[in-house]
């Protein structure tokens, strides 16, 4: 089972983006995921980890829900 963590910047208003990604992950992988946690952050953070491995960091990658879902899929 895979644990996913989505850390998002609260002051930046990234909650809707984090929720959309959480929903996409749950729709795609459902019961194959142990958890999809939303973690509050600041300083512009938007980072996704699967089992502790960073699969997306907005500092390094362009935001694309489908690409992030695929990246998480490699850990499922």
C-alpha cells in the first residue's frame, strides 16, 4: 500500500489545487492507496511524496495533474 502526502502553501491559496490532486489520485488508484494526506505549509510550497519519495515539487516541475498521478502510479 502506498502513502501519499501533498504539502501545499496555505497563504498562496493552493488548497483547491491540493484537493483536486487528492481527488484525482483517489479516483485513479482508490483502494490501492493507504492514505492521501493534505499537509499545510507556506513559502510557496507544493510538493507531492509517495512513500517518502518526492514525485513532484513545483520548484522543479510544471504542475500537471495527469503527470503527477502517473508519477505516483510508479509507487503503487
